[in-house]
């Protein structure tokens, strides 16, 4: 008899995942969360002597990621080779011809180079070709192509096109510019900058501003420019910064022309390549190398990382050599030493710090001596000069004036003064203009690395009869094995009539250091120069190491002629220089870092090929035993080698430290589950300590699926503690599985492996209808208590569905190392409100929620400890958990966390903290006088003096139940006595039939826990049903908690809850929670908990949001081949259909409905149908196949419905699964 095949797939109606999973983890996005960060040590921990607070940025990229790069080519730029305008305002014809020839030669070579790169598909595109200031190309390329680019013979170096930023922050009178305006130049013109030009490389200039000429072009104040951000010829400002900078320069040099080069965007950020392009444009504004129209001055009120050898610094130095005076802001990272970045770190340019209106150094002004802690390529002192930078009023975008502070606004004072001097002295080189400005600065109190030679005095510089160059002398480091004498050359140039000069030692060096002069008196004819040698002698047996080492010894030489005096700053460091490198050239990319320490001292430094062409890290040390962690992060031959090399009790006299190249140490291999699945790292944190020196601690944090640094030669004298967070990579975005691992040990001789078998687990269900409508994101972090800092991976895109996180772990001892998983859930597009599940510890049988102790933030306190199960976030009663304490009149909201208000002052029954929309009002009693109020809740709310007998604080905050929002409230009353504290609700738990729940049906209870300084006098609980009258409920003590039994009601009602507690002194808290929960026998089914649009039985318990009922969307049915077939009575397991289901995510199959079709005879009665999993996908039934379900055949509609229960649904891997359907026939 012929039997109908099954050709039509109706639906797999239960538990099938529908969505493509998101990226493996939120740290996988390009350029996000891949930065290892070193914490600022907490109080009592050793800090580096130069006081830097963080390691410079080191970014890891995926091989297929496109990045912006600058390809530096071999050979000098046109300006370097020709020396254009190095000796005057207009170069000789020989200079110009050489410049043009070199520029044309480089242009042709670079055109050929770009073609070669594109032909080999090594770059995705290029944006600039540089020939004037540097010989380079900017381009976009995949990371995995960088080694091939770097290996090309034409290439000198490949560096990342890094981001730079603007430095934010009646000043012409302070620098005496009006007195210069009264002077006359050689053409009898007032010295106001006439005939000169200043290039403002910034966010653009609002050239429509009436104080800046009101127009753009020839005949205007702003004569030209270009927008490198948007690629057009309109350099209009869209921030404000460039307009302010231009206004300052124009105020000092009121007749100088301005060029506007927009290289920073509307947020004040830009790329190094655009900065270099702007410098090149300033060297040739009309783009015609046959004309000499280079600007006279360039102002750079911007900066990024890098020292004297960084590519932007090289471009700035070359522009100085080409005859343009380049002025850069020092930056606003003071008072940190060595905090001047590029281009302020460029040796030859003028770097400007800031003073206030009284001539005092501004705290924010970045300090030198260098742009990095030890820059052996630099022989100058930074900053060289200061100018007004505090509360500077200048032109504002859109008209009018604006007041700001920053070295950004100090630099254009010097740029304007340089333009005045260029008009007055067109014959001087750019280096000589710099010397005049620095020579004649007026003294400012402070160390040389802070103030340079003092504050700009434009009139003194314009009136100078001679100059001394270089304007600062730096002699380097003097150590035990170093030569005790260094010779420095000084050139004195006479700008006026023949005069006699005298030289004197300022005499402020310590005993054992002195300056020997070749002569102390000489004569100079007008216009002539004289070079003199100055010998610095240092007796290392008499001159001690400076404390700290990064601070230099400084003094001055004084050059006198008549009543005119020039101070020449001279400095040196007393320290040994430790040299660290690899045994071989490191390859295409390298970044070296080091942490040095011994008892009572530590220092750290970092250097990469972005800052230096020489792969050697130098650090200043003493001649004493030190411990060293030398980090080498190298990309060579397609492989990354990222290692910490450990050395103990090493002396600098042992020689340079050379570590083997291309090696790895012991590390943390990728985690694997018990089934063998490799997990993706989300976040990792490591603490490295040295117990013999308790003050030492190194903390690292990595976000994203990147390997931690490996550790080499780490002896048992070191102690390592590690915590990692990883997740299954193929998980559904609404059903993620996370694993936390933690371990500590002495030393690390081999890789650290983790056993993930039999972990404890807890599920966290996030979401409610309101959250899902607004959208929320999920971030994570692994903060370490000792560091007192929280690191968060930036939450990803908003989701509009509930999320289930299954958290696995095996932690038993929470005190071993206080570092725990934190989850951060901001709500809505603006993240105005947020929720936290902080400090989660997952053991094999229990989970704990923790918080930092109020008394000792390195100690965890347990908020709750429960058997593994499920936690909800966004559901259940949300109560006021805040407390109030009087601390000498300051009233502090508790609990706090690291000096900030904790998220735990609004909580739910699972220990999650909330920061909802909220407001407060504090009153002084008696009298009800308002002390403070607002919608921002700080840790210290207000101060109350002795006139207040007590204080009352009312709070309001938003809560929600289902799709409804409510306004809940709390009132705290506290006697105004120092040390008094009000009781607070530590935990509220709603139990439904013995289980903590967000609704109450039968056998419902409330448990309350309090923290109180004094014994509680009373605790009361009231409820109101559906907004009705308040009903008192009996509340009784039970085992340190308070128990309230809830009545059973047949029809479900929304419960408002009011809790009050008063201590023996009358201090009290009262919390009214509107829409706290639903009470009733059918309470579980009156709120759409799972947000599926239906109120049904699925709302009765926590659910898995990845599965949607009643839908087959996202599942592909492949029917296979089938036709009517012959069968006999009594025959069993007759294969009638072979088919497959294809899913794009891991799924589960619970119910499958099929329908028979065809032309067969229905005379044979079918006893049952069976569904098999075809394990070997051969289409034939055999012993290896698994029967999943059986079903009766519905003859009326020819339908088969299989209920899969193995027990439980069938787990399907993403991809194709094969099935077989068979019939058993009646005998």
C-alpha cells in the first residue's frame, strides 16, 4: 500500500532561537576596550617619581582591522635638504631652486610609491602626501598588511596616525605688546606685525567675527586657509577654540595676517596626518613652490603623545629649520613632570606654559624637562617660556567674547610676539627669533622644568641689543661611570653697536658642580657673532642624586652688556641611565614599558615606535639594587610577542639590560569549557605584588578578547593574582553564558590553566516592559578594591528584549583577593538612569553580592548570600536602602563607595543597585528651613549647624511594575548630633511559597533586615491594595530579621508597601514603595513579565528570553526527497520522511508539527509515528539514531505533533540537523 510522504513543515512551535547572535563580546568592536590600563596606586602604594598617573595608550588591533597610518620614507624632506629661509626672511635663489627640485623629486617618488602600494593591495586608500616638512604618506591599511609595508626598502617607519586634541583652558598688556607697537622698524612702520603672517592650526577661525576682519581672502585679516577635516577650502571654526587662539595672536600682533588651517574637528580632536598637512600648507600657502610665501609663524595649541622624535615633532622641527617660527602649547597636564606631548616636545620650536594675571605659574601648565621622562634625543629644556593662560578673554565663535584658561591661549601670545620680532628683524633666523624671546623673559618663581626662563616680555625682546643661542642648555645625565665634564657651545650675536660683554656663573648648582667659562669678558662688533665653550664639571662623589631623580639640577649663566642682562638656563640630571632593549631588532611594531622598584622607590616608563625610531628604553636610576619588570610588546613576522621580563636585585653597573627577542613567557591560555568549547575573553585583571616590598603593586586590566601579557622569569618572590571574565562565543544575544575565574600563586613558571568543570552558576534575568521599550545596554568590569578604581567596558548597543546571563564561577574565599564581577546596565539613549549588579561572587553552591566596607574600602562586606539560583534585575520591590550619618555637621548618605555615592542606596531583593530619576529636599527642624535640595544625589547632601535640633530629608524616586511607572518616596529623620546615624533598610525580601519572587501568591512573606547604630525601638509594615487605605500588618522579629506574613487574596491587586523603623534615640526611616508587587493567587499572570505581548502562564516564572513561543521564524525546513511508498500491515519503523532543520544560532526543539500529503491510500491504519535524530545524516534508520518522540497520527487533518522530551527539549547546535520520521502500522 502506498503511504503519503510528509512534505509540508508547519511549525516547530516551542523553544527555537530566532536571532543571529551579536558579536562575541562587547569588547570585540574595533578600537574599543582593547587598552591595558595601569591603575593609580592607592594611598600608601609606591608611585613613580615623575608622578605620571597612567601608562601611555597601547592599542591592540585585529588583523583584519583597518587603521590610519603614516608611512615615513627614507630621505630628507624638501625643507630639510634645502634649508629654505634658514638665514633670513627670503631665501637665496639657490635655496629656492634646491627646495623646488627636492619637492618635485619627492612628489614623483611618492606618486610611484602610492601606485606600488595600491598595486600590491597593501593600502585601502591614502589621504596626504608630504614633501615639505616630512617625507611621508598617510594612508589607511589593514593591520595584517603593516609588516609588508614596513618591509619595503623605501620605508623608514610605519606609525599609527594618532589623535591629537586642542588644549583647553587685557593679556597683551601683561606681555608688554603695546610698548612694541610704539617702536618703528627699518621702514619707519609701527611694529604691529605688518607684513607678517601667522598660521593658526586649530579648529578653524570664525573669519566673520568683526574683530577678526569679518571676511576671508585677499584684503581680509584672515587671508587664506584650508579645512583638512572636511576636505574643502572653507576653514570656518565649528568649535570655538581656534577662534579664541586667533583672537589672542591678533591682539598681540594687530596687523599680522592670519591663515586658518582647520585640522581639528568640532570636538577639538584631529589626526596627526592632518596636523602635518597643515604644517606643509603653511610652508607654501599658494601651493606653488616657485614662490616664497611661507608664513612667518605657526601656532599649534594642540598636542598628543610623543617625544622629540615623533612624526609631528619632526615636522615642527623641520618647519623651524625652514625659517618659520613654530610655537606650541605645553599642554594642561600639570603639575606632572615630563607631561609635555608632541609637538610641544619638539626640541627646536618654542614651547609655552601658562601663568596667571599675577605672573604666577598655573597649576595646570604641563611641566618638562621633556615630553617623556628621559628623551636622549633632546638637548633643550621644556617649556622655554611662559605667557598668560588663565582667564583669557578673546574672540568667540559667532561673535562676542569668551573667557577660558589653558596653555592653548598662552601660546598665541608668543606667536604674536614672534610676528612682531619678525617685522623688526627680518634678517634673523627662526632660531634667533626664539632666542630673543626666551633670553628676555622675565623671571617667574619655580623650577626650570616648570617655568623655563620665565614669562614672555615682548618689549624686552624687541629692545634687545644682543642674543644668546641656544636659549637653554641641557647637559644630560651624570652617573657614576660617566665622564665628569661636558662641553656646551653658546653663540652670542651682537645686534647693535660694538660693545663689551661679561659672563658670570649664576652659581646655584650644588657643591661639586660648576661651570668653567672659556672667557669671562670679550668684545663684539656690530652684527658679529662669537661662539664660546662652556664646560660643566660634576663630581659625582659630591653631588648626590636628586630627590626625586626626574628633577634636574639647574642654574644660570649671565651675559651682561652695559645695563642689559641675559639669563641662560643650564641644567643637568644626576642619575645613572639604565638601557633596556631586545637582543634583535623588534620588527614592524614595538612598544617597551618598564616598572622599576625597590624599597621606598619606584618609577615607570613607556616608549614605542610611535615616539622613537630607536628601539631602546632608557630610564634614570640610582646605583643601587633594583627590581625590574621590562615589558616588550612586539609585532614581528605576523606574530605578537607581549612579555613582562622580571629581574631582581640588578645594578646599573651590570650593564645594559638585553632580553631575548621573539620569546613568550607563562600566560593565561584561552579558557575551555568541560565540553571543549573555547571561550572568548571579555575582561581580565591582574595584580602583581612583591611581598618583601609591600608597597609595590602592579595592576593591569585588559578588556576584549585579547591575551594578557605573558610573564617570564617571575620567581616565587613575586605573587600574582588573576581574575578573568569570558563567555561562550556562539551564544544567543539574549541568552549569554559567562564564566569568571580567579587564582593566586607565588611566581609563575608555566601557563595558568583553569578547570571549568562543575562550576557553580546563577542566572541573572535583566529587563521589564519599560526597560525593553526604552532600550538598555550591558557593560562589565572587574574592579580591584585595592586600586579604588572601576574599569568598565563601554556598553554595547541598546537591546529591546530581556536578557538572561548565566554566570559561572567557583570562588569560595572572597577575602583572598577583593576583585569581583560588576555589571553595568544604563537605560535609554542618554544613559540618564542606570542599574548595577556590583561585586558578584559565584561559588560552587552559593552566590554572594558584596560591597566595599564603609570603614575600609579594601574589605568586602556581604550584602547577601544565597544558594545558586536566579536573580532578577528590573523586577520586584525596589526599596530605599540609604542611610544618613552626621559627620561634624556634614550629612553623608550611606552606603558610599570610594568617595562617591554608591548605587546601593536604591536596591532590590537581589542586591542590585539603582540610580533612577530621583530628587531630595533636606529641612532643618524645628522651623522647616530648607538646607538643600536637588535632583542630583551627592554623597554629602548638606551641612547643618547647631541651630538645627534635627534634620529631615525627603527622597523621591521612580519605580515600575509591568508597564506602569510609580513615584516612591522615603523620609529620614536624624538628631543633629555628631556621629548620629539613622537606621537603614539593608535588605527586603519578598517570598512566594518559600522562593524569593517579584510577585506573591500563596504562603507569601516579607523579610526585612536593618542596619542601625542603636537598637530599634519599633518596626512597622503597612500595605495598600490598588491605591486603597493603608492596612497594618503584624511584623515580628525572627533570627535577626523582621517577618511579615502577607494575606492571601483571590483577585490580584497591586500592593503599595510602607516600611518604617525608629531607633531608641528617635532617628527613623520610612519608605513608601508604590507599585511594589502584585498580590493574589493569579499574581504571576497579571503582568507581562516576559514582554512577549501576552499575559499568560509563561509570566509565572523566570523565562529564557531567547525563545519565543508559537513561531518558526528563523528556522529553515529542508524537506529532502520523498515519494509515496509501499508498506504492509504490521510493519514498523517504515521511513516515510527524511528532512533537516537549519538554524543560525544554538537552539532548542520542544514541539514539532508536520502534515502528511500525497496521493497514497489511507487504508492502512497508522499506530504511531516516530521522530528520530539522524545522527550520521545518512537518511537511513540505524542503531546510532536517537528517537526523540512519538505521536498519534490525526487522520482528520493528517497532522503529526511531536512533543520532544529527552527529558527536556533537544539542544540544536547552530547549523543543519537531520531527522527521520517513521510509521508503525496495525497488524
